[in-house]
C-alpha cells in the first residue's frame, strides 16, 4: 500500500485550505446570516472624479504682467566725522594724522570703502539704500502698476524688475494706508503686458486661485490653492474685508496678484498668518472690487477721499438689542455723533442704531464703515435708524473723512460719592459740569465690573434719558425693570470716546 509523501500531504492540505477559504469567502459575500441586521445604504460615490486643472496656460499669459518691486530710501550720513559709517579717533588723532606706513592706514587704504574719502562729509549727499522688496503687477499698457503700501512706505527710489529681467525706474503716484494699496508708474516708450481685475463677488469659497510673485527675492514664482474664506477681518483697519487663500504666499509676495483660472486678478496678496514667518496655508488678499476703486482714485489725483458720517459707533450686542427692542442684533449703535459732523447736522443722536444705508441692511460697524468709506464726499445718503422703539430715516450729506484724530478731553475730577448702587456694584457722584455721573468705584465681580465699567467712567444717560445724580441712575434702572426690560442701556464716556453698555436689571 502506498503512503502519501510529505510533499503530497502538504499540497492536499494547501488545496483544502484554499478551497475552504474560497467557499467561506463566497459564503460571506453571498449570504446573510439569519437574524442579521439589514445592510447599510451604499456610500456616496462619484463615478466621474473631478480632475485637478493645470495652471500652465494661465501662468504663461499673466507672468509678463507680474513684477518685482525693489525699494530704496535715502539714508543720511551717521555723522560729519564718519567715513562711510566708520569713525576714527586714535588718542586724539584723526585718520589723516596717522603716518602713511601706519598699519591701520594701510589696512583701510587697501580694504576700506572706496571713493573720495577726502571729501567733506557735510557736503556728501545721503545714499539710497535698499529697505524693502515685494511684488506688483501692471494694470495698463502705459506702465501703471499696483503693489502694497507697506512695500513702498518710506521709499524714495523704486525699481521694477520685469519677468524677463529688465530693470526700470518707477515713480510713486499715490498710496493708501487704510487699504494697504499703492500705485506706481513707469515712464517708458514701450507697451506693457497687463492684467484686469475680476468681479470677485462671483468668487466662491473652494475656487482655484494662482498666486504669482517674488517670495524671498527669488524671482518669479507661482503657487496654487483655493479660496478658503471670504470677508475676513484681521484687525488691520476699518475696511478689512480680506479673501483668505491657502496658496503658498510668503514674504516678498506682498503686492502680488492672486488670479482666477481666467487670468483675472481676484485679490492683492497683503498679509499672512504665520507663527514661523513662512507659509502655513493662511494668506489674505485685498479683494479686487475694493482695490479697483482705490486704485482708480489714486490714479486720478494721487489721493483718496472717502465719505465721512462723523459718528463713534459700536456693535449691537444681544443685550443691547434686547434693551432697545430690536428683533435682531444687527446694525451699529451711535455712541456719540462728532461735533460739526454730518450726522449731527442731520439730527442723528447718541443711542440711535443705524440699520441701513440707502435701503441696504447694515450688518455691523465694519459694514457701515466700508459702505460710507466707499462713497464720495458730499454724497447724499438715506440712513435708516432705530430710535425710541421705531424705525426712522434721515438724509445725510457726507463730509470728507479727516486725517487726524480729535484731541482727547480732560477727565473731570471726582467728587465725594453721593450714594452707592449696591445692587449693581457701582458708586457714583455728580460731575463737575453737571453732565452725567462719575463712577467712583466698581465692586470686583459685580455686574458692572463684568460689563467693563471702571472708576473714572461717566454715565451720560440711561435708555436715552440724561442722568445727573445717583437718584437719576436708580430711577432710570428701576424704570427699565418696570417696563419688563432685561437690561438697561447705559451710555458710557471714557476720555473722548463714548460706548454703550447693556447692564442686566431683570
């Protein structure tokens, strides 16, 4: 009788194992055990995957319009006795008093700065030295180009390096620090490749964008990404409305354009968020719609004139909305109309909430500032107000936004406290001029302290009613409680500024 060889036995075992595996696999795949739960719904699947676009065609077209901007500034001599930054004093003897064979004289003659060292320092003009470098792009064939204000700020000489390496001198037409934009002009007998601004209102979060510029002074460079967000406020100014992108934007990209896939400029790269100083995928660009208007004004006369309403404003919080009977926490509450301002002349008062401009809803103070700032001085606008529990409309003729702040007012000296409003944690006394009451003490941990009230603040009015004494304050607060309000609206003055605080009274 034959016996199975070890090899045959192994093959049989392996065959059985494979067969069992196949059968078991078929069983698991083809059958459902009795009592098992129903199969889950099939996951979403895209049959035709989206193919990422290439950017070569866009880059080829727009690159000649993108430039590097080099900025120099006049630097005055360190002192009249210095030789190109070096000052020599050898025990009372000057450099020229040293013997010709002195080691120091030989050293500086051979290795020191070149030029006419015998010329009197007082007669030497200051030299222009590099102070910054950024990016820019042409917006017209006759040589107008856009960059950032912070790139050219403080500069006296501007050199534009073209995509092909040509270096051309440029002059500054104008700059706007509030939007960080600047306009340069090259005067040359040639035509330049230029790009156009896009209608960025049609740009959506998730759209592809291409950033072109001069990061770290390396020369023309291209990165791509998507629009990450819109309407970003990064605290850089009253007109913040940035487009956020995740394309690699670094130092030196400032002033460079961000393009859509049609080769139009959707934004001007201005800032990055980076703990390390390099790209982390969070960059901010000035929207084309804002830049287009600013650049047009700069091109006209080199300056920007903005409409001015003349009010100090603050956000409408939920507490403030409740205290005023507003359905939604929207708009901007007027803390103080400025003296001789257009708003005051039109009858706008402290405590009014600006809810619309020319029929368009105002979301918050930033929105109001952008709308008014985007209008021309002397324009007539219809301002919608919420006043005394009802809607009103006034017509305001805008002024011109001033360039300087008003001087700060003196803080009145406190008088002895008249009484203590223990329930609210504040002590008040009359002011010197009889306008409002002075907060002389705020109890730590009280409602007043939590709302940011401090000793030295002045309560000008409560729910629109002027107060002069502690009794007036208590009466106004009790009146708010009797009216079923959960909060009373206090207008607080600190130095030369006013703000509203909703103090819970329910």
